[in-house]
């Protein structure tokens, strides 16, 4: 009986490691918190255009002010879930600097994410809902925008970290704990963005807001399968809500 259980557990572990075939996308509509709306804030009648965000995740390797970030999140992918087959290892793990460029998450195969477009789309949705501007449009660049202001984001970090628990017993045994309800792993998502409001006529940045968010999710084989990257929309919603609240206090001043 013990032999059969071990064989079944090993087969189950192998299936978990190789059969993750789901593909996730960045979907701003899945964020659970509502978009901020400012009905009682007196703001000037101004328009804003959203341009594609800037992917600046590589700047940390030559910008001295980001040296700590570069040390904490080195380039590329690191780790392996296969470490969980080594006795006394508590988990296999992976780290991804750009999660959309590689396969293999805790319970997900691939993440489709266009940093420049998807985050700009999300910003457009939040700005439209906020009521802080009389009109929100899209533009390809600051120069081609037909608006009083331009909204832009500079993305410097989209780190993903995942752990698949082996409980120091290797994946040959740990699936027994998973079946009994123990967590099978965790996923961490980080999102760092500097939001900027640009005066379209002068090209000057008249306001900016730095957002650095991180959160994690615990996986069970009975729940949250395929949710490895589900926190990126949540973090973006949090960042936009925070930024727009601060901006709502500044807009009347900026208009003078």
C-alpha cells in the first residue's frame, strides 16, 4: 500500500510540474477594488491623453539610483521548480524579471502581458472613470496628443516570484500534503510605476507619483490554480487609485 501511495504521489507531482497548460492575460477588469471616482472634487475643465507606457525595467542596470533594485532583482530568470526533488529542500522556486517572456509558473504555463499597451489601457479606464478630466483620449506620443495634459507611466519593475512547496520531503511525498489541504505554493507579484502628468504644450512634467506595490497569493490544488499573475491588475488598480487621489488635490493648483 505504501508503495502504491508513493507511486501515485510521484505521478501526481510529475503531472503538476508538466501539465500546467493554462495561459493568463493581464485583465484590468478582474481587479476586485473599484476604480476611484471623484464626484465632489472641483477640478478645472481640462482634457488628458494617455500615451503608451515606457518599459524601463532595464534602467536599473545602469542607473546608480536603482542599484539596490538591480541587486534584489538580477536580470532574467532564476531558480527551478526541480529543486523540490532534492531532499531537505523546502520548495522549488523561480524568479522572473519579465514574467511575460518565459514559461513556467507555480500553476500557470504562460502570462500574456504587453507592458506598454496593457498598462496604458488600464490607466485610460481609470482616468475615464475618475471624472477628473472633461475628456480622456488616447495618443501615440506626447507630440501627437490633442489634449491639455498627457498621462504617461514609466514601468521599472514587474518581478514575479513563485514557490512550489516540497515540505523538505521532495515532490515524491509532498503531494500527499497537497491533497490533504496543505498549500502547494505561493506567487508574488511586484509592480513599480512612476505616473507622470505632462503639459502637452511645453512638454514639461508638471506632476508625478511613484507607486511601488507588491502582494502575494497562496495556492492550493483546490483553489487559485492559474492565478499566479492575477495580482498585477490589482496592483495597477491600487496604483491608479492612489495616484488619482493625490492628483485630485493638486489639479486646481496646476491650473493656475
